[in-house]
C-alpha cells in the first residue's frame, strides 16, 4: 500500500552553529526501529515521538516539554528508546510510551546517546560539561555510571559494530576510544564534526559529517582519511549507512540528500529545496526517511536507491511508504 506522511529532522549542536530557525516543529532527528515498524523522532521544539508510518493515527508522543533535545536511539531489542532531554537521559518503554528510566549526571544538554551493539551499555555526550563523555551500565536499574571522560567538545558519538570501540565527533577531529575508555587516536578533519557513523559491519571504517559541508570516510586501521566526499555547500547534519554498509546517505542545511558508495562515489542526489537535519534507512534497506525545516515540517519516506538504480529524484516528491 502507498501512504503519504507527516513528520520531522536531525541537527547536532556546534560551537559555530548557525542560528536555528524560529521555534517550530521542524524535525531534528529520526531513527528507524530495529523491526522497521516504527520511527522515533525529535522535533526542534523538544517533542519526542514514536511514529507508526503505516497508521499515523497510532503514533505516540513521548514528551512534549520544551527542552534541548538532539538525538534519539533505539535499544537493539526494539523494546526501548533513549533520548537526551536537557541534561537528563530519558529511556521509554517503546510499547507503552511510559518512562522506564531517568539518568542524571550530565552538566550540559545531552548532545548524543548511543546503545552499544548488544544493548548492555549506553554512551552519552554533552558539548561543554566537564566531563562530557559518559558510559552507563544499562543492565541494572537504574543504569549506573561506569566511567566518564573529558574532551574539548563532544557533538556526537557512535559505537563500532563489535562494541570494542567508540568514536566522538568534536571540533575538527574524531576521537576514538576503547570500550573501557582508553584513548586510542585522534583523526583530524577540516571543520567541526556534526555527526559520526560507524560502518555497520567494518570495525575500521567511520563516516563523519562536518560543518564545512564535507563528508569523510575515515580508517581506524591507518588512522587517516580514506575518502573525502564533496557534494554539500552547507552544514551536514544527518549521516546514515544502509544496513549492508555499501551506501551512505548524507543530508544538510543546503537541502541536499546525497547517496555515496563506501569508496566515496556519489551515485544519487536529491535537492529538496529546504534545510535537512535527519536521515535514516529502514532495517531492510528498502526505504529512506528524512526530514528538516520545510514542506510543512513533514517526515518523508521514499524508496531507497541501490547501487544498480538511481531513481530517487523521480520518486522524491511522492513521499511514499509501504
């Protein structure tokens, strides 16, 4: 079946970040559930939602309290979602919409949250607190702090697919740590790193998106830049690998959705005409969800491109889902 949809986008903070549009419902972040049946998202006004794309009337608002909220993430089981709300981390039961846990300890607004691959630990960051990197034991209730680390600034975080390392996007660098908090290496880039996304199956590959509009594919084997992806003219906020790891989607304030191969080749471009902040692939890799400032602050779901086809531009305006 075909259905048109409504929803919102993903932005991550930055020290030199351009001013936000007036407080509205534009979409800051989107995250597809492991089952593919729901999408969690945060709006710029702080509203947190779980959306049923087939039956939007079944969508649930988890929180509508105005607050700084930048990222939401699903537990690998799909049973919970976690988001930073102000200086707190809230974990909801995804089936009931009720708060399961509240984690306190950050000294600044939480900029990112990320479950490790087996869902036993939660990584969180804030920009300016000291410390500003936290790892929590999520196997106990309430989750307990395992350790915290200081860094200059932390915009975003991601785990390696085997859970042995995590990476932090900061001011012109990506920091990589062992899962126990040992600093491993710093990879320098040209501008503030707005998003980092570890490859879904390769422990040596990280993608990073910058305020300068450049996307990088980095190696934790050589600790260097593998590929420099040029295709945006403004801040890049949204970044997501498809489940197979052979395609990377990036979105930015220039309104562009770019689809790249793992070796940095641009295979598809969509110009939406308005600023974008969020993008994510469905778990089966067949659909792409994105959102941002314009077009009635709607969540768009489109058939995903493949390396064999390049038909997103023709399909973009239809906003269709299964």
